[in-house]
């Protein structure tokens, strides 16, 4: 697909470029006037309903409770009003850190 500047270099009007790309004429105008490609400003991270309970979750995780259904039940008893998916997404990276120890098994003859 052609880039915006290629269209302008070929003599297309702003209106024709906007129609071809399916964007607003004002957007085309903004990009053509800008000295470089405009970048979106970084956004602040929004607080999560889970934030007040993260310390509790980490404590329970250290105690060996890794089942999200059990954690959700305990959090609801503490007043948590969020959902299961938020909890599951928070716990996901912890699962990769907590790899169970692998037991190497091998066959032996009877009596060995």
C-alpha cells in the first residue's frame, strides 16, 4: 500500500488521498504538515480493582495457593468486586516463574 507522502508526491489532492486511504481530510492534512510522523503520547496506567489485593495474592501464592478459583473466593470474602479474568491475567506471569521440579524417571530391572 502506498504511503501518504507518495500520494502527495504524485499530485493527488488531500481529498483524494483521504478518500483512497479511508481517513479524514484533517488527518491527512495533519500528517502532511508535520515535520515527522506524529507519535501518540504515552498514557498513564489506570488503576486496577485488583491493586489493593495484590499483596494478599502474593502472600497466598507464596503459601502455595495457585488456583485462581480459590484465590477469587478468598478475595471476594475480603471485599474484592472485580472479575476472574483480571485475577487470571495478574497470576499468569507468576505461573511461569513457579515451575514444578521435574522428576527424572527411568526403568530398572526387578531387584535393582
